[in-house]
C-alpha cells in the first residue's frame, strides 16, 4: 500500500460575534492545544489492521521554512505577498482543495501568506478576491491601534468598490422639486422597472437580462447536463432571446455601450475593448481583458454537444488580442495576452502570449509578445459622437413609422394601415441609407489608422452602423441578383466596368466596404453571404485599409471572406467558405483558363474551372424599374394578407406556418441552375415565393432553432434526417434537398452545411 496518511482532527468552535479579536485568538489557541491530546494514532495499529508486511516503506517528513520574500506592503510589522506558490511558480500540485499557509521570516521579521488551491474547484479570480478580503481584514487588525479590541462582527470584508456601492445605495436623501418626482420616489423597484420598460420601444434587451437572473439565479458557470433537460431548455430560451435581439444589438456593437450591456448579461469585459460581433451564445461565460479587438461575425461559442449531454465552456481572452472576422472560438478557449487570430480560423484550447493563428497554422512571435500595450481608449467627445449616431439611427426608424401613421386616415381599415406601415418602414429605409453613405460618410482613403481615431469613427464605424441599420432592406424588398444593385454601387463611387453584366446577391455586404475602393470588372458574380472586410487589425492594434479588385468573370461562392487588398484575377473561381486577402496570390495570366482557389487561407487548386459563358449585356435594361415596382406590389399584397390574418383571424396564422414548406420549396425549386438564366424565370412567382420565404426566415425560423420543429420542417422539405438530431438554425443547412444526416447528429447554429450538384 502506497499512500499518504493524514491524521485529521475534526473540531467545532462556536463563534461569539461580540468577542474581540485578541480574545478570540487566545480561545482558538487553547482549544487546539486541548485537541492535540486526541491526535495520537499508533502506526502499528494501521499496519496490523490492513495486513501489511513489516517491511513497508514509510516516510515521515517535518519541514520548517525560513526564507526571505518579496515585500509588497508593510502593515505594522506584517508583510503580505501576492498569491502564488512558495517557489515563485504560478502552479503546483495541490494536496487539498484549499490551503492557507502563513510563513514567518525571522531574519527580516516579515510574514508571507500563500493560497494554494485546486483549479478544478476554484477560479483564479475567486482566490484573488479572497486574498483581497483577507488583506483588508489584516489592515483593520494591525494597522489600527484599536482594531484588535473591536468585536469580530464589526470587521469589514468589503472591497473598495463594494464600499462605494453600499454608500450610494444608502444615500437616500434626495431633494424633490415637484410632486411628480415625489410620487415616483414612492414607487417600488418593480414598479419603477415596469414604467421604464414600458417607455422603451425595444425591450428585448432588458428581457434577456431579467430572464437570465430568473432562470439562472446561481449563474451559468460551466453548466453540464443532459440534452432536453430543464437546464438545456432554460439555456435555449435565453439563446433565442439573444437571437431575436441581434438586429438592435448590432447598432451598439463595437462601442462601450455594447460592453456595458454584456456586463449586465454577466460577461467580464475589460476597458477599451472593441467587440463587433453578436454571435455569442453564453455571454455570462465570456471574459475579455483590456484593449482587445473582436471582429464582425466572430463566433464565441460556449456550447458543446456530446452524445447525450451538453456543456457550456468558458471563453477567456487576454489583453491586447486581435480576433479577426468570422473566427470561431469553441469548446473552451483560454488566450494569454497578445494573440492574433486571422479571419475564419478555428480556435479552441490554450494559446500562449504572442501566438499567431492562421487557419490550421500556429506560430509564436516573441517580439510581439514583448511589445507595448495597445491604446483603444475613446475620448468623451468620441463617445458622445457614437451615442448621438446610434440615437439618430433609432430615431429614423421611429420617424418612418410615426410619420406614416400620421399620414394615414383613421377611417382606413386597421389591417390595411398595418400593411402600409410595415411596407413603408421596410422600403423607406433604402433612400436614407443611400443618402447617408453618399453625403455623410463619403469616401475613404487607403492607409493605416488607429481604432480610436476620428477618421476611423467617421469613415468605417459610421458606415457599419448605417449599413447594419438600413441596408438589409434592399434584399428584403427587391430580392437577390437585381440589376439595380450594380448601378447603386456605381452611383456611390464604385468602379464597375459593365453594370448590366455584374450579379450581386446581397449588396449590403458590399456596402460595408468603402465603395470608392471597389473595382468590379465585367461578368463578376458575387453569391450570398460574401463578407467584404474594409480593414484588418495589425499586431500594433492599428487598422489597415486598401482597395480590392474583382477580376473579369470571377465567381465567388457562398460565405466567402474578402479582405482589404484582395486582387482577384480574371476567371477565378473562389470556393465556398474561402478567405481572400492581400497575401493570397491569385494573379494568373489573363489568357490562361480559369483557376480555382479554396481554403483558409486560399490556395490554388490543382484543377481548373470551366470557362464561363459570357452573358450578353443589356445596356437598356427596360425591366429594372418594372421589376422593382412589381416586387413592392407583391410585398404589399403579402403584408395585407398577413395583417388581415393577424387582426381579424389570428387563429388562421398557424395555416401560414403550415404552408411554409410549400412556398419555401417553391422558392428554391424556382431558382435556375445557372445565374445567367435568372432572367428567364417567372418573375411574379419568384418574387412571391421569395417574399414569403424571407418573412418566414425572419420572423418564424429564429423561434424554431435548436428544436425538433425545425427537424420536422426539414423532413417535410424532403431532407433525409435521422433520429435524435439537433440543428441550431435553419440557415445551417441551405441545400436541404441534397443533404442526408444520420442519427445523433449535432449541427451548431453557426455551422454551414452546403452541397452542390456536379
């Protein structure tokens, strides 16, 4: 038998809160001396009771340490050191869950107090807080002359920020200037909260914070439970609230106001941090240090599915890190300071300081790990500028709705008024978006800028705000691949060789890039969800801006990422989920056949694409504005029907949901196999099915994510899906009619499963 025998004496001491500290120490001393009489347990009895041979090896060690320590602060002949191991190492093997060691240095007459703890049970922040409270207690006992004579209950363990909060809460002496203020002061906290929530036009953000406190009163620290349990559905409910709120949260993302909201949700966010993503499934498990940048559509996923269980992992990001767009952090992440993660890179596990992650590649830059800290701090005028810009965007939405209500006569039927207001709000955002981008935001110049400069705020942050708030209305009202999109980009300053021979699925992604820095040549096709990143963050914490060029007859697959400085050669096919930046070498001879680039980062493939068929340019384009008018008419017709069902026969709305599979199938099967044949389809049939599908994806599909109702819908759409399958979002599977999923498959909300016919 090999092991360690620990002779533990259980003691029970009744604490008198009115007892002074000196008397309490003497009482404990006498109590422990008396307990030593019961500590003898002969070793021979242990050996005989376990039938162990007499030659058993046994080692008994008694050690006394008298070593000098680094002095941190003096408190009346008492010295305290930072928490750590006695050998200066930050980690060691802990024999017990928590050990408090007090060591006395007789030479220097100093005392060193150490906390040794198990990382499986305690987090570092918990031990730091415990050490701070212990330090405050020692200051009261030894720094003050009468501290040891005070009763124990009068000794405080509150931290300085907690003392300030307590004083503010107890400061209830207010002056009331009128009866209304005096009446409001008599209301309870619940009544006051209800009044404030009723005054807000968008209360979903408040609902998330309140529901989190109600559903998880003890927090969500590394929760693990069975699938489809009560804990799972509580988390699912919160995650659905967050998904419904992403549109409004995108207005404040990248600002200090977004950081404050995340702190309300339980996240620990440092100072001067820029978080430009809303793809967060568990904000309470997010910890980000100071001066860190997180790009657009970066996925911060704490959820991990297992066979029969799920687990929420924490995500810890150090200071001065740069995480580029569409990066995926999953399955527990811990980053030290100064870690650079390039766009679309998968990240999991531990990363040391100075690491640079580029797709599957990882390297360490020692010079960068020792560089100075980044400065992302905004001045007060810059914070005011952001606040005013956000309020103006929200005011614009309110003005469109209010002005439309004011213009409509009250004698008009309610369902028609709702349809007109809905249509006006949806289509009326297009004109302010174009005007703001043209005359307020304006053009941008290539260069390197600071993230807290006025130029960055006016040219890039403001552009992102306008596009996120208003630009999606182009796709929702006109539809993808419309010939109006290239002409719009031309008017905004983009260089397009032949507007009638360029196909753009979703222009709002391209509007986020400074249009004067975009060059699109003839025959280019940009498919869905191609993200154009206007700048990249360097290791120095600066943003670099450059032009992009999309060569002739180039084609971009879904979910590509095009960064600043990209130069796409002619007849190049960029595969799905591929990253293109200025370091990617895709420049080929114009006379050569088309090449294919694929991967993260993009690499030339050993095979070639077929030479694309040239699409004849129709310079007159007589159907551009007629298609726009017909799309708005169909939009109005659909909204009238839905408003009528909502007002007069809301019980018939489930019929709309049951018919979803039919118009979704109609929309996808109506799409031609080639984009060049898009003009040959039935425009009215295509627009009707597209509007119905988009409305369903916008208002209904977010409620189905992660449930079996979504699996049932996919099965009704002829997808081959097995048993016990979880699909996070409806957009996770785009080619559902060609997808087969076996049993016990888990598809994350941000995953993309795509299949193309050969």
